[in-house]
């Protein structure tokens, strides 16, 4: 809804669970294997040379959507200064927060998200395991 960099995507398991510990070992391996694959393809597509993978596992960690998902963010040198500011920005993308950190973020329309999904879908012609 509110990506913080171009190519910011979420990887989620098919089975909906709230916390990472609820995933089976196989599901956990699949989530991280797919996140790595997605990241590699996003890096190439967006011509970047780094990635941030982030999980907010539980409400106290900033999780606002009650299902496990991994944020995959293609990164560029200097896109956040200091570099760890990416985590503040990630936290500010919550749909439930309306504050100074979030005031510059604008929800994308369904049509905008569908167009981006179609473009990114072309990067993954094969079926992914999750």
C-alpha cells in the first residue's frame, strides 16, 4: 500500500499465521528461500546492489498486520541517511499510524498496485513454492 522504496514487496507464506514461530520448518525455509529469490530479481530489475529484509514479528515489534510477511527492499547507497533510518520509515508505513513520520506517505490506488504487480509478475514466470 505504501512502499518505502521502488520495488518494496512482501513475501508471505500461503498459510496465514500471526507469528514466525507458528510456521513449520519447511514453511520457514520456503519463506526465506523465496524472499532471497525475489530480492535477487528485484536487485537486477531495479539496478541496485543491496537489499534489506525485514520482519516485524509481534505487535511489540511493530507488526500491524496479523500475518507473517517479509519485507524485501532493493536498496541504493544513500537512500536513507543514516542507513538504519529505513527501519523508522518501515515502521511509519503502518496503515494505523497517522503522524509526522507517515504524513508524506500516500496510499496507492488499487489500479496503481495492480499495474505494479503485473510488471513485477513478469520477473517470476515460474511458480514459487509459497
